[in-house]
């Protein structure tokens, strides 16, 4: 008998009719022969209402009493849900976080799960009952009620699905699923049937409202299939799971962040420790950096740029000024009225020329590209804000995402069955403990791995005209020549000139130079340089953009080892840096130690 976890968010249980509809879904699933665990959030605006009530009483409520108050929202929902299922003739039991067996630490309003007891849930399921669990909450060792903070119900649902070894975790929400892009911007955007965990994590800026990204990462680790489904229809929604069996689309979706600003530190010393000094100042002020770009320095000086939300500009400029004072050199520049646009797709791994195609599409629309960053499955550019919507539209049309085909995912690997019941129980117990250990650290800075690639070379082209079509021309020639490009880094241009670097397999360096050098005559003062032997280091995980300390820790570790950084490149799930090949192993060991992965 399969086990399904169904999570219903606040909008899905906002009133009695929606509660009854959710109860019907669970009952139908149960009658079809499945065991069902429901995780339910507080109704609609209930949490906001409770927060307002507290504010009317006091400006400074204690965290413990806020947890006591806010937890009542979920308790109300689960009780009403159980009543609705009883009315439909089903058997159900509503359980608070404490009754489920969710034990947390005592960090009120942002507690971390320490343990989950599955005994009571399994007993109820085996008795034929639908278990209705209050999301977002638990209790500490002193029996105080605690809440789990942002994304708490998603955390509860994914954790229960993992620890119960569920066959599927369905997330019911007020959208039909995951779309190729925002339908309000591109009317032709449509729902994708399936998407990989990695794609969904890279689309975090687009998908944050659908599901909490940490829960996606957790589901990926324990191979819990997730399905985002609409609560208002019978649409199947979008499956989020492992890589597809068939060849994946080159581009699955387009994400954008409209209100970005750019801060650049120029003429800073090109030496070890400089990036660490800069990012320490940013981390001290809790500034979340988005795109981070450093191209190869020249003449002993370097330039680093990063984007932040427009609301953080003043604070960022202050931090940048402090960094310049500590370094003792450098200038600060900034640009406003900018937007970030990204394409994401697992198919990029096996296709040449995806970036050049994106650049060509933008050039045809006379949209200039400012900064560029890339990852294995993502290309991100910075454009003028007044061209953001047009950029999203033309890219969507250019990659024909309105005709994106459906594709199937391989079945997620389940825990292997064992004929020996005692061994099977022991394995499940070990799995549960492993999951609990991970849950306790879900809100930490999550760095899952550090990667070292010593097989690449770097090509740099300086003094390019800072105008539409240049990147398209360059990378089209490289792609047509059969060269696979990994990192692409372009910083903001100065005096109508831009500089960019890209990395290629070392075996393709000579071919790359042969392809690029004939183009220089088209671009006046452009010149090309290269370095045959480099080491690329990547820190991989989730929450890297929102956790200001990841870049700080990475660059501090390199500074401690007296290693200079030549290039920096970022995405939602990784920060990559290029260093001299002779420092690769030392840098790798230092990062493993820094992030406690040894």
C-alpha cells in the first residue's frame, strides 16, 4: 500500500468550502487504496490576523507567547479538516506538532527539528485513518510549543514524507504548477509537466512562491518525489523529481528579478585577501548579494561587481565604502534601473551554443547585455529594467518555450526491500535518524559539496564594444567551431568597452584562440589573452544567495591560504572561483575544511 503526503497551504484551506474540497481530495485518495498524511497550514490570512492581535496588545511580545499564539492557526485548520473528513464518512485524526512527535530545540519562532517519532502516525495509518498533521510547529524538551519559521509547513511535509518513506509528497497551492515563466508577463507561458530538483532550485527567484527552496533540496537528498498541484482543479500539476530518462529540453524556464541595482569596486589590488575583505563588510551588514562577477585583473588591479535589491543600495554603498577604507585603494561605482534575466535547463549540459543563442535573441531585439554569469544549467544576464519584460518575452519566443514538450522522469529510487523484517526495520531506523540529523541543520548555511576542476583553460577578450550583438557574435563562432564553454564572466563595461572571460576544456584552448583571434579586427582595440592551466573551485548548495556568509567564508578560506582569485561567477546554487592551477589542490582542501566536509 503506497503512502501519500498532501500539504495544503493557507490559501487552500482559507474557508469552509476549500477545507471541504481538500477533505474530499484526501478521502478520494484514501478510498483509492492509499495511506494518506495531510499537512495543513493556518487558514488564509489567519497568521496575519494573529500577529495584528498581538501588536494591539504589545509592541514587544515574547517569542514563546508568539509561538503559543501562532500555533493555534494550524490547530484550528486540522480540527476543521478532521470534521470535514468525518462528515464524508472517513476516519481521520488531527494531531498537533507535539502529538505527531515533532521535537525541536527551544529557538522560538525559528525552531529546528531535533527528532520525529513516527509511531503514533504509523499506528493511525495502519488503523485505516487519515492523519492530519499541523504544519509549522512542534514542542521543545520542556513541552513548550515552538514554530519552525519561514517555510515551516513545507519543511514539515517534506520531513514527514522522507521519514515515512512516502511514495509522493503533493503540495497543493493556488497555482496550476510551475510555469515556463510568469504568465502575467508572457501570456504564452505554460505549465511544465515535470522539472528536475536542480532546475527548480535554480529557478528559485521564479518558484519561491510555489515552494520553499530548502524543502526542495531536502526532497532531493532523500529522493522524495514532489508534485505541485492546484487546489482549485484536478490538474496534475508539475512533478519535481530526479533527472529525466529521455533527453531534457535545453531550456525549461525563464526567471527574472525586476528591481536590481549594481555596485562595482574598481581599481582594487589584484592580490589575495581582497575579496575576503569586501565580502566580510557585506556579511556584517547582512546584505544578500545576487550576481557576483569578477573578471581577470590587469596591471595589478581588479574589478568586482555584484547586484543587490534596490532597497539595499544605500546599505551596500556604505559597506563598499568601508571595504575600500580597509583595503586602502579602489573606487566605487553603481548603476540603477537594472533587471536580472536567467534561462534554466538541464539540457544545457549536453548542448553547445545555448548562451550564444540567448545572446543572439537579445541582440536581435537591440537589448544590450551588462553582466553575465553562468552555471552548469543556467545563464544569467543583467539588462536595463525598461527592457526586462521584452527580454523575457523574446527569449521565451526564441527558445519556443510555448511548445515545450512533455518528458518523463525516471522513478525515484526507493529504499530497497529486504525479506528479513528485522533488517528492514533496522534500515528504516537508520534512515529516520539520518533524516533527523539533517533536519536539525536545514536552516544553516547549506554547502553540500566542494568541486575542483583542473582540466580547463581561460580565454579573456578585452576592449570589446559595449553594444548589442558582440557576445552573440563571439560565442556563436565558438559554438559553431565545436568548442564547449563552461564559465562565462562579463563585468560591467567602462567607457563603452567591455571585458569578458570564458573557460574551455584545456584540449580546446588552441581551437578557441584560432576561432576568436580573426574576430578582433572587427572590434578595433579588442585583444585576446589566455591562461592554459587554471583550477576552478565551486561551492555548491542552496541558500547561497540569501546566506551572506557563504561567499565570505569561501573567500576567507582562500585568503588564509594566500591564494589569489582570478575570476568569480555565481548562480542560485553555486559560487565558482578560478585560481592558478598550482594552488588548486591547496584551495580545495582549505574549502573542504572551512565548510566541514572532510
